[in-house]
C-alpha cells in the first residue's frame, strides 16, 4: 500500500495535481501506525476531500478518535453478517434478482 501511495504522490507532483496532499499523507501515515489498521489511502482521484481506512475488529474506534482530534469526520461502514441482500421495495431489484439467480458458479 505504501508503494502505491508513494507512486501516486509522484504522479501528482509530476502533473501538479495534489492526489495525496501532504496533510493527508501525515494523516494516513498516523492511521497506518494504529493497531488493527489494515489499509489506508486516498480513494478515487484524491485531493483533500476523502481518505479511507480498512480496520480489523474494534480498531475503528481508535481511528475515529485520532481522526476526530484532527477535525476529520469518520463515516463508519461495517460488513453485514448476512452478506449481500436486495430490498424488495425498489422495483428495479426484480431485474437484478432474476439476473443474479441465473448465474451458475462451478
């Protein structure tokens, strides 16, 4: 992950576009040093508006504390123990449901 981030920073410097600005580099480096953090980076094209961290177990609370102290709002997302589910209230799911049920994996 650090190699990818390094090369993204180089690419940003070469083009004059702050893909991973220094302020985010410091935040991500500090985040990666926390116990239970698997990955951290800048999603998409980068540039000041978002960062992500993938954590294990309950370590997201440590990330939230650190980020909050730096005035960064963490939006927490967790896996669903039931896997992927489709909601029946949206009529568009009928097409998806029939397409998914026709897939055969060997």
